[in-house]
C-alpha cells in the first residue's frame, strides 16, 4: 500500500482548495489575514502583500483566514470594506466557490496532460478481460465483444451495465453481443458475491492513446463532466436509499485509492484527479460547515433581502460540523469492525460497498484501470502500448472468487 504518498497528495489538494479561496478573495479586494500550509506549530512564516504565510510542522492540508469570515472575531468593523460580511452576495459566492473551482481546474489540467501525452482510455462497452471459471467464461464471452443490450434493454454506458448486473444476482439474463460485426445472444446468471453484489467476471477494455491538444481538451472536459454527473447520481441514490451509507467511509477511500496509486504514475495521477473532484463536489454539498452550506445562507440572503443573524449561522455550522464528524467516525468504525470480522472468518476483506471515489469512475468512460467494478471478479488490468496487460496475463493478475467461498 502507498498510504504516505496518497496522504501527502490529499493534503496538497486540501491546501490547493484553500489557496483557491485565497486567490478569489484577493482578486475581489478582500483582506486575507493568514494562509497556512499544513497544521501544527509554524516552522516558517513570512508576510507578503498584507497576508501572513506559514508552513506548519505537519505538511498535510491547509487553511486560510479571510478577514471577517469569522463574524465574532474581535475588532471586526461592520463598515470595513475589506471584510467578508461587507461584500455583496455575488462576491461572497465567488469567494466560497474559489476552493471547489481550484480543485476542478487542477483535475482538468491533469486530465489534459494525461490525454495529451498518452494514457489508457476505454473502448466503450467492450469486454477487456474475462475471469477464468466465471459466468462470462461459461457463456463464452470473448475479449473484444461489444455489449449491446441486457434482456432486450439497450445499453448506453458501462456504468449502466454494471448496475444491471449488480442488481440481478441469480437471475438469468440475456446479453446482446456484437462480435466482429455479427450480433449474437448469450445467457449469464450473475453470481452473488460476499457483498451481495451480482458479478459475471468481465472488465472493460482499455487502449493506450495520445490525443492532439484540441481533442485532449475536449476529452478532459468530458471526463470532468462525467465525474460531476456521476457524483450527482451517487448523491441521488444515497437520498433514495439505493446506495449504502458506506459512501461516507474514508477508510475505504484511502485503502482502495492507495492500491490504485501504486500501479504507476498514470494511475496515481488518475487517483489525484478523482480525489480533487471528490473534494470539490463534497465541499459543494449543502451541508453546514461546508462551502455549500455557507452558499445556502448567502442565497437565502439574496432571495429574502435580509441577512441571517451571525449567531444563528455560526450555531448551525458548529452543530453541522459535529454531526458530520460523528457520521464519518461512526461509519468508519462500523467498517473497521466488519473488516476485522471478515479477517477472523477468513473471508475476503474487500470493501463492503463502493466508495464515492470509485463510483465516479463507473461513468460512460468506464471503470478505472487497476480496480474492481461491480461486474468483474478481479482487478481490470489495462493493456500497455505493446498490447499486453499491465500486470501480465489476466489469469496471472486475477484470483477467482466463487459465490460460496474465499479466493483460493
């Protein structure tokens, strides 16, 4: 596992988020009192253009203190034109959006670089590897087969295929397949795994490709848009109760992403993209203490024409922060107990559910290289430029998981 590089990267993304707030505030004429990279006692500090910059003893994360953001700070003058409360609502909205925007622009820039220099991209709805002994192997699916439909229902994306298979374990399904221009039909029966998810044992096909700058920009924009759309769908499923509360589990995110980050620089950068977009999306959720929660209060003021009392807003943010922290700790502890229980029973200790980071990769662009989707029984290894898999043959890279037991 590559936990340390991942934690450092996550800390830098948080610092970048706070830097976005700083830049937006400075551009709009607000006074920024202090920006800290990391946390703990400062080991180095300096002043530049009225702002104190400090380097914390532990270089993880960051924070920014904008003048007036804390309405209860001593010495705050309501008439101070450089304070946050004195700004018009649209200016405050831009300052609050500065952090998520910085994370989104970082993700877009990394994706542009990856698509320009060459990276693994998916072949839409095309089978890549097949797990020996799986339902897909029994049905004689082959690499290169293009999936067209499930029970006569046309497929639009790999994520749709993933969800259909995951929801129908034990049910006989008719897959419409196109092979070398010829249409055919195969029958599969997804196997129920230990997480209650249907699987047939396939992963999506990847090819290595470099793009011209214009095409790379379009691909990066589409990729970023897909992540945002899938994040919105994920929240919708969570609100409807069709997606488990495991979405709030940071342990699963760190564990899974650390494994993917160890697959090479390209995989690590893709993890950075997803973490950055997840951070931007999370902060935009309309929850107290987050940027989205503060945006809600600004919008209420804009619509009603009256400011919410500072004490009320502060109380809501404080209670919301404690509740959010309690939820995350509760889910993490429950997941940890489940992992310990699985380890004691000798079962596979994989995550019991999908994390938000990896749900976003199940978009129309497919699941990310080097990970497991709800359809496959083993990690999907993308091909390298020579045409072989990134970690040898599929048989060498995968372990078969039967419905009734642990991997051999």
